[in-house]
C-alpha cells in the first residue's frame, strides 16, 4: 500500500473515485494506508452487518445520521449522531439498522490488513449472494462471521 498523501477527499466522493455496493449498503472509501482504513457507509432501513469478529483489528464508527442498534459482546445497545462506537479486536459485534430511516456513519479500522481487499470481492454480490460464500470469502480475509443465534443450539 502506498503512503498517505495530503489532501481533501470531498463529500460525496471516495478515495480514487471508488464506491462499493456491499450487500445493499453503500461504502465509500475515504483513505487507506497499511495502518488505517476509513470509509463512509450508508445503510438503508433493514440492512445490517451480521455478528462477526475482527481478530486483529480495532474498529470504530462515528455516527453521522440515524440510530444504529448493536450487538456488542453479547449485549444489545445503540448509538446515535455524535456517538463514537469502539469495537476492540477480538470482540464479537453486529451492526443493525432497525429503523425506517437511512443511517450514515464513518467507519475505520486499524490496521487495514485485508479489509480493503475484502470489500472489492464483496462489491456487487447483491442480496441474492449465498451467505455461506460471503462467510467463506470473509474468513479468507480475516473477518470471522458468527453463526446465527438459532444455529448455536443445533
């Protein structure tokens, strides 16, 4: 990865003009270096990121618009505009838009590791994507999705 160059990434645009469609959500990368990766995310009503773990990355969200519901280390909680959500490496978490409004947030992880590459692979898979394939692809990029709660009792 190249070193960060100084400058401004304007509102509505991404790093190198990139915009990803990640399972119905819009991700716009703002900066990427070996040490840190940030992106703006727009989550329509009813969309979510299933519970998962970043074994080797700390993740953060700064809430811009709307209310997020979280499952954080087994506990349900929420975050609203102006809140900073801290998701330490190794801690299971899920992110949900249970509202009827679109949510906007800034995400970032440190270090970047393979997350940037994962988003390229997930881009445009669409809602018909096979969940098992998404889980497998993600695991190959060091993101471990957890089984649904009802699957744990099987």
